[in-house]
C-alpha cells in the first residue's frame, strides 16, 4: 500500500527500525501491528506528536525453528542496534500452539488469526532497499478508522484489547464495526 510506505518514509525512527530488522535476515519478517496501525491512525487525526510505541512487534516465519527462546536472542540483537525501542520478536510458525489453532503456513496466514483486522498489517525493508507492505484483510478499514473483530478470535479478547489499550480515547475518530 503506497500511502503506508509514504508515511513510513517520513518517520526516521521507523526507517531505522526497518533497517535493523532487515539486518537480521529472518524469513518472512515484518514489523507489524501497532508499528503500522498507529502510524496510519495518527496520520488521520490532528496529532502534534506521534503516539508512543509501547513495543515494536517483529514477526517472522521459520518452520525449522522449534525453540521459542531464539526470539529472545533476536530481541537482544535489535536492542543493541536500537535501544530506544522495546522489541518483541515472535516466530509465527510457533504461535499456533499458544493460540490453539492449526499450524500456520506463513506470516500472512498467522496474521489472519489476530484479534482485530486492522492490526494485521506489516511492513519490511527488502534487500534492494524498497519497502514492502502486506495485510491479511486489506487496508480499507484501517484507513476508514474502523476497528473490526476477527471472528477467528474470541470477542472477549477483542473487547479486552480495545479497552486495555485505550484505542478509542487515543484516536477519537475510531469506530468499532462488526
């Protein structure tokens, strides 16, 4: 999605984060969730300061990796490169276990199981330096300031996330859709 790439290109910290993650050279690796979602929602609201990132979600898909602790090593490497961010790295090939789902087939497939559809968007910097954006549900609802429950997850998880993260107060134009 060109608009997301344009927004990212104007954000120095996000560009640095994308370069750090690219250097890890992980398969199907993206910066996802609030890293993209918050930037889009901020751009659609009259904000003087960007919303602070609580953490930076890095997802990748490596079906040959069976040890969840490997992610901690990636987090330490990223922290050494860019310590001002709180990194959270997760191998989506293992996340089906926690979520009690059938095994996922890719990072994009894993994103299809996230609690809200507008969070299921990711971006990465590829080897030639260009940015590539993916979304499990498209971009329309994200840019329409919608917050949509994904029926693959329980409604109670969705409701908890909406309330605990304070999205409706941070971005007054958001509307919950079913």
